[in-house]
């Protein structure tokens, strides 16, 4: 096990524990079965007996409904198998709902708060035996990219769950910049080797690693759950697509954090995979990465809008209000101007068909912009597609030095959102569907 300061350690399963029932005092049962626990020992307690003692056995004729009730979000789905985030923040199969070794018509849920469960057992053992031990509540997990199951920590008390080696050096003097050891998971796996899945021994003891036991209860196993912002593998493939589309929201306030130009280029690479007529590529994307280029374009566009509005007879107050709508572009640290090109289009010499031909290309341009917006969301960037450049295309082409055949199709403000978007009202698909 990583970080061990001792030459060796022992792991054994606790024999003689009775079948656990609702309301049982687990600390007393463990103390009776293993009265010679010592300071610095670590108890590894299978979550199933914790759940039984805490009355987490519930009636459920439909296991799927029980999984639904425990699920916060679906991470990945394949057939009937679901990997989900449950109410404890754990990502696992079936939300940890267990229908094995339980009476027919019932399922066993995970402990409501595994860290609190670990603290209660630790306190009980201190009261019963006067010992300072660590407690880890364990459950069985599968792992991405690895076949087979192993036990991991879902609750902990009095255990240094993570061993942060960053800032130190290895045996060759090389700096350690990313090494954080999951000590509690290593302990859980060690205990699983002796407990076994069918041996009826749900508790194990590790002795000889006193440095992993802390005086205080500590932050518990919840500290091991990776936050959403740092989770690079948060979703399955199809769920990632749906999530990116759902998270594509219009963002109107951005932070000052710079935008990675590489992220925008990756988004453009996905934008140009959109469908288009006649095997054409009707998209061009102008990236305004310097503040000077953004200010020059927006100032010129503002002057053009004001002149148009004055010709329309609008009041100065009305003009000022309308111009302020462009602030989202001015406040963004990065702008993209998507353009439509008609290269490869057909000319029929017929107004109706020529109009339909252009509409096909406009639809393809919109599909490319939608791809761009979704891809930016996948890069954790916010965006707002503003149609303003379409009202002064000649000005935009002149300021940016674009060819005559490039038609600006709005501007996309890009940046890091200044705040979380407000919840979007649900839209039922049936309201937008007609079946014939």
C-alpha cells in the first residue's frame, strides 16, 4: 500500500459476527467479536451490514423504480445497465441498490450518510474498548477501463483518506506534481481480499499502518469524490452528447479569464462536420482574438446601427436602448464571426428555385453554428449567438477585410460564464411534434 511507514501489515477478517438486523449496534457486535482491537487499527466494514443496521431495507417490487429514486443523474446507459450518480454523490452501477441476499420484494439501499455511519462505529468502539481506530465503510465498484470489481471506501472516519504527495520528490529527486494516493480505497481493497464476497465475514481489520489513522474524524470519504469541474470522464458517450446540447445556453456575462484559442479551434473542427448541400463546405469562421480587432469591429457596427435607427426615425433614448443589446459582444473576451459562402451552389435562373438553393445553404450555415455552440459548451465555454452582423454585412466585410462572397451570419460571443445559467423551463417534445 502506498505511503506505508511500517515494514509490513496484517489483514484479517473478523469471525463470529451474527446476521445483522435493523437497530443492531454494529460497534458492540464488532467489539464482542474482536475484543482485542488496538490503537492504530483500521476497521473495514461492508456497507451492506451498515445498511441493514440502519434500516435501509425497503419494500420494492420494482428494483428499477428503487434505482430511479436513488439516482441524481444518469452517467451512462447500455441496455438495462445504468451507471448513475446517487444521492450520496457516488458514481456507480444501479445507484448501489442491492437486491441480492435480501427477502423477496425488498432491496437494500446504501447508508444515508456513510461518513456519519463510520463516525458512529468509531465512537462506539472507543466507548466499548477504549481504542483509537479508523473506520472505513466499503462497497463494491466496477471501474472505467478495467474489468472486474473491487471494494472502495464510501464512508470513513479517523482515516487519512487521501495521501497528498504533491510538492515532494521521488527516489530520484524528481518533483511529484500530481500524485494523490487514495489510501482509503487501498485499505478497502486489502480488506476485501480476506472478507470475500460469499464468506459471510463483512468486517476486516488492518493492523500495522498506524500512520493512516488520525486523531480527528476527518473529512470522510466524501473528500474522495471528484468534483464535476475536475471530472474529465463525467458522462458516457451518448449522455455526453445530450448533456452538451442541454448545457448549450446563451451566456450574457463573462469573466475576465482568457479563452484558450485551441478550444475554439477544436469547436470549429466540429462545426464544419455539419451537413451541407452538394458536398459543399459553406462555412467560414473569423476568429477575433485580439481586443483591438473586436473593438474596431464593434465600434464600426455601432455607428452603422445608430445611422440606420436615426434614418428610421427612432428617438435617441430608443437608439441607446437598442445599442446596449450589443453589450454582450463588447463584454466577451473572444468573438467568432461565422460566415456563409455559396461556393458550389447551383444557379437555375428561376427565382423560386434559386431562393430555395440559398435557403439550403443558410440552413447548413445554421447547423454549423449550432455544432460550434454545442462544441464550445463541451469545452466548458459559454457563448451567445447574436444576429447583429447580418444587419451591417458590408461594414463587417470592410472592417475585417473579408471577400465579397462571405456573408456574416451574426457574431458569437465566447468566454467563461460569470455565473451558472438559470434553470431552463422543461419543454415537452410532444408540443413540437405532428405525426402523420
